[in-house]
C-alpha cells in the first residue's frame, strides 16, 4: 500500500510542510547562504578525495603485484 492509500484507510489528513527558512529577514538569508556554502564545500571535498583514493588503490595493487 502506498502512503496515500494508508492515509485514506485510517482517515489521516497529513499536515502541509511549510518552508523551514523564510527569506524575509537578512538573518534568515545569511543562514541559507551558510548552509549552501557548507554543502558546496562538502561536494568539492568529495570530488578531490576520489582521485586520491583511486591513486592509493592503484599504488596498493602495484605493491601487491610486485611482491609476488
């Protein structure tokens, strides 16, 4: 059963989700900008760490094959 069918079966009316961050004050806008900046930094860190780990794996394989 889907969530919609279960809500109809048990006569549940879910509340509408409101926007958590309103942009009506400078403080709220700055908070949103801070969160976006954190996510973009995390995204960039994931991009840079993937090639490093791939190089590390290649080096590890080279060491294993040279020891045999």
